[in-house]
C-alpha cells in the first residue's frame, strides 16, 4: 500500500523522508492510524472475537464485514418446524372411519361399552398414523429425505448424500419373523450396491428391557445396524452438532394431542 504522506511504496508514514517536515507542521501526524496490510490484518483479528448479537454469533469474513454465523442454520430449523407442523396436521386431520356400532358377540350393548369401543377405535386410528408421522418428521429434517412409498430401495428415509438409509418401524415388536426377514432383505440388498452407506433398521419405541440399543450384524454378507430408541432419534435429529430430538418430540405431541 502506498505511503499516506508521499504516495510512494516501500515504506510507511513512520519511515517517510518527509515525516520530519510534516511533524514540524502537525505534531499529531504520528497519531494517524497507519492503514497498511499488517494493520488491516491486526484489526480483523481483533474483530474476529465472537460477539453475540440478537441471539446470533457474529464473525468477520475476509472482507472485514461481520456475518451472522448461526443465522442460516436458525432459518433452516425454523422452516423445518413450519413444514413439520403443516405436514403432521395434514396427516392427523385426514378423515377416518367412523364407528358403525358393530359389537362383538360377547359385548353388551350398554352406552358405556359402546363409548369405550368408540374411544378404542379413535385411539387405534391415531396410533396407526404414528409410523407415518415419524417418517415425515425425519424425512423433512435438514439433510434427509422421505422416500415415500414405491421407492426402488423399498426403504423409508435416506440422507441426501446417501451416507445413511433407514427402514423405519414404530415399535420393537412390530415385526414377526417374516417381517424381520423382509427388513433385512431390503437393507442387505441396498448395502450390496452401496457399500459405503450405513443401512439401518430403525425402531422408534425401544424394548425397555434391552440393554443393547445398537446392534451391528451381518446378513447375506452385508453389514446392517439395528438401532432403537432415543439414541436413534438423536442420531437423525442432530444438525450442526445440536440435538433437536427433544424439541421435535415435544412439538409432535403438541400437534397430535391438541
């Protein structure tokens, strides 16, 4: 950068031949901040200390301007919860079959029994949607996609970068022996053609008696993972080192039961 006194390069205000002359005219000349490359760097290093402003961390870019580090992430998570609310409400508000007063031969026909059966039906219809709700909640989360039905992998959700694919079940006892074999077939087949992808049999509601929530084993010469419970949820719902699983569970409960 040229000297701010004479305009020539190779020196600055303190070493300029004309400095003594200017000092006699203006003794404060040496209080002028020297804006050479070293000082710009020093200034940027001073400013680079993280500052919290309006809830965001700020940093200094190469141009010396402050940028909000957490703003993009915050916006993405905010949009996720907006999309989640809309998607889950659509599932919950989908019309369901009304009770048609059918009684078992062994039931009595009292109003109390009929009301109990009606409530049981409502409960069953709601819980039957839980698996779909989880698939939607996970598929909408940043970095993930909902594979819907009919995907060639036959699985439910996948990381967009193909590092993880999951066949999802709501409960640990959902699969009988035939169902278990079918899940393992899907995952091992995908692993065969995608050896670097983690292929997971994901279970939302774990077996509370089980101490091994994450089991890695081989089926059909392919390694798959059986992962259940809160550990699985934390794995899926962690974004930029922040675990949003508790917040998402709370939000889902609020939507479903209100």
